[in-house]
C-alpha cells in the first residue's frame, strides 16, 4: 500500500464483509490503527476508519509492522476467497440450482451491530457463518431495528434500567441495496427499504420501515425487537413473513427452500400460497407445494412461549394477502388454530405449512412431539417432528490465543471448514502443562476485564471509593471460576445456587481452595420475575460472605459471552427440565478447554458421557417446585464439594491438576467435533434442504 487513499479503500472493503468477525487477521489492522476506538466501539472497523485521518494513516503505512499486518489481512481475505468450499465438493448434480432462504426475527453477527436479544439470534448468526464457511447457498432475511433490543443497566438496588439506544445505520458495516418493497398490512401499504450485510459469501437482507413515506405507526414496525405491544408484534410478524418474500423477489432471488427459524415468520407461507394461486395453481396444491419446500425449526418447549393472536385481527392484517390466496378467515383458522379459544398460533401455522420440522436437541424433539400431537391428530411417537441439535460457530467462539494452542498441540486448522472436524479427537493427547498455562491465561484475562467492567458499573451507580475498591479487587486469578450467563427467564433458575447460603458461603469461603461465580444476563423489559432474579443476584453480590466472590455483570452481549465462555472453568446450567430447548452457550466453553456442569436438559444429554463434565441429578422429576429446587440445589452442592472443587485444586508440586486437565481435554475431544454449527448446517442440508429442494415428502 503506497498511500492512504488506496489503503483506506482496501480496508473499507474488508470492513464491509463480516468475515472479519471470525477471521482474526482481517480484524488486526483496525485494532492496531486505533486501539481505544476499536474497544469503545465494540470492535467496529468502520468507527476506526472514521476516526483515522489520511495523514495519520500515511504515517502508519511507513511502519513495517503495520504494513505487515495489512498484508496478512489481505492475504487472509484472498485465501478465503479462493479456497474450494465443502458444498462444492459434496453437492449432487440436482443441487446446482438450490437456493435457501433463511428467515429469522433476529441475527447476531457481531456485537457492534446489536440486532439480537439472545440465543435465537446468536444461533441464526452462527448458521449464516457456517453456511459461508461450507459454501452452502443460503440467503438470510429479517428485520432491521433502529433501537435493537435494549441495553441493560442495574441501579444501586439491582433493579433493571432499560436503556434504548438509537443506532445510526451509517455506523454499521451495512449498505442500502437501493431496492424497496411495498408490504400490505391490513389497510396500510408499508414501504420498506432493503438493507444488505455481507457475511462472507452469504447475503443477509434486512427490512427497514423507518422511512418518511410511512405513517409513524408503520415506521415503528422496525423500531425495536420484541416490544410488548401484541398488535405491534403481530404487524411486525406480517412484515417479517410477507415482507421477506417480497424482498427476495425484489432482489431477483427464487428460493427453492424456505427455512423459517421459529414461528415469527409463519405468515411467509401464506404469501407464498398467494403467489402460487396467482400463477394458476389450485389452492390445495399450493398449500402442499409450500409445505413440501419449507423447513421449520421450533425453539420453544414451553406452551406459553408460542405467539397467539386473535383470529379476527389476524385475518384483518392479512386481508390483502388472503384475498390473493383466495383464502378467508376460516381457511386461516384451519391452518393456524389448535383449539377452541379463537386464537391463531404462529407455531401451529408454521407446522401445518412445513413438511420438514425439527426441534433443536433430542430432548426438545421429544417434547415437541408430545406438545403438538394434537395438531397432527396422532400419537406422539408418530408426530413427524425430528431434531437437529444446535451447534456453535468455532471461529466466532474460539479466541485466537486458544486457536493457536490447539494448532500447536493437535494440528487443528481452524480455517479448514468441514461438517465434523475429527482433529478434535486428538485433544486428549495435548500437553497438560501447556494446556494449564493456556487456561490460566484465559482466566486471568477474564478477571482483568471483569474488574474493569465492575469498576465502571460502580462509578455509574455513584459508589464511594470503598465500593470502587471492592470492584477493583474482586475475584482471583487462581480460583475455580464458574460462569452462569444467559437470558434471565425464570425457568433457567439463575438463583438456584443461592438456595442454601450457609453451604454456598462455605464452598466459596475456603481460602486454600478458592471458588468464584460470575453471572450475566438480561430479562425481557416486561418480565418482572426475571428482573427480580437479577435483583436477587445483585443483593447476593453485596452479602459479606459472598462479596468479591460472586459478581453480576451488566449488558450481556456477544463480546461478554465470548469472554465468559472462554475464561470460565465451569459453565453452569440449571433449568427446570425439560424447559431448555438447547442451551447452546454450554457448547462454547469446551472450545477453550472449559467443562459443563448442567441439569440433564437441552443438548447436554447428547454430549455427557460421565467423563467430560458433570450432570446435576437431583432426581427431582415430578416433585413440586420447592422440593424440586431443594433436591437440585443439594445435588449441585454435593458435586462442588466432593468432586469439582477438590479436583480443580489437586495441583500437587507441579502446579498442574492432571485429573482435571484430563477431564477438560476429554470435553474438548468429545464435544467440539459434534456440537459445531458446521455439523448443524450440514445436517440441515442432508435431512431438510435437499428434500425440500426436490419438493419431496
């Protein structure tokens, strides 16, 4: 690079392709240019470029070290551009025309674009990334939210303050396609522009209605994610389901497969029926064809978690689409009702308009078959719902330092993307001392960053100097570090660890065998019981016997998630069984040598082998709430006291707890090959996409 103009253009090209979110050399020039801006902007490369003058860039270009980093970034991009993808090697002759439309209400690609609330969005983002890595021909569709979800602050009493930012889209690595659609919603014709995000070879198109041509109530459709007003939410789901079909058409795409990730996009099927009917297909045949070409993934094992709306209101907001489909309210009710309550269930509508349906773990598949047997009018064992267990994207959730360790120790090639990476099976042969050095480094980094965040939280709350000093000195770098970070829904039982405070204080109070616990998570702004959980944990952090050993961090996002899952020794999961659909965050820790401590729910029963983590078995099935919590807490304490804490601290003269390391390496060898999103999307291809593409039953 000879001058700033050329370098800026090349860096801008890298910044506008989200591959930098998981290909580390592509991030490094931005972090090197303006480290403080890089950190304060949540690692946004556009913010770095905006803060860098041409004069400053010219001076940096004269530095051999910076020039070398630039060249590595461009080389990494070129290497990824030119390598042959797995799908190109594996596809069949009939798949050359395959085009998959993947529809979701939220996408978490990187924390600098907070367009997600939690696990569903993270899963969707990992899905796109793995399709990019493997070369699967998929396009993402969703909505673009001006305020995103919300940012969380905790007051001095631990109550939640909901902060709603107003994002500037110019700050996002995103571009305007110049295309707009007109989406009919009831009596309104809502304009939406189509915005584009490049995720490697995958295009993600998001609809934005915050346009001057729209009425304010229609501009609010993409104001925020999961707002509480039911009618606004219903109209959002019309925009999502109907609008994305219009968007695919506007972008010249003709998907042969439609994958609906959760029931929010169920109206997509109605719009596709309308288009087939307009093309001369008889309506019954149109319904059959739409179902044959649709994959539907349900994520919710709790009946109350499925959106339901008044059928009259649904017919009203869908009237233009229903008319084109030659459907009336009774037809919509036939497809979307599962009872006599007069409500349309979005999940039921999606089930009846999808031939290929799955839950997100084996247990969840079984729960879903039992839950929806009435829809299929058959016994649960005959319900045609299978499961594709979730996975996590290795490049996103494995820090570069950890990737370097596995590269040296077992020959792992993180850039080599295949559905199942057998190299992980060699993890049990890694050097114990080197592994323990890596784990200590990751734990120390976690403690350092957590202290900085705790100090910032304390200052914002107006803590006195003593309170700030407590935050500055919280935690130890040599302590067994347990992490609990997830949505603060009540069924996840975040406060279960505090069931017996005397016993917990005894476990955490041993100076010779230190233990500490890190909490993070958000509850929905209207979920008062979930917010009460956060308030209770906040109070526990102030308790004399727990202060400095138990901490609660605000604003749980992807960045904090990476830090916690890579730095914690134990990932704790305590849901009420079988209410956890997957619990995907637990799959991230083993990438960095962490271990799981979990109730036998979600994905964990498929992974646990008795030697790669711990299962909390309180034998509490069928007990009332109080007895169930008591039994599960007792089982948790017993595991900590008798097994986990002694094993971690049995370091001997070498300073390396070899039995612990053996268990952690077995976790890496057994969890990581299977529970990746590479395996997940390849399984979707094998089970669902290929059949839907061919229109087979």
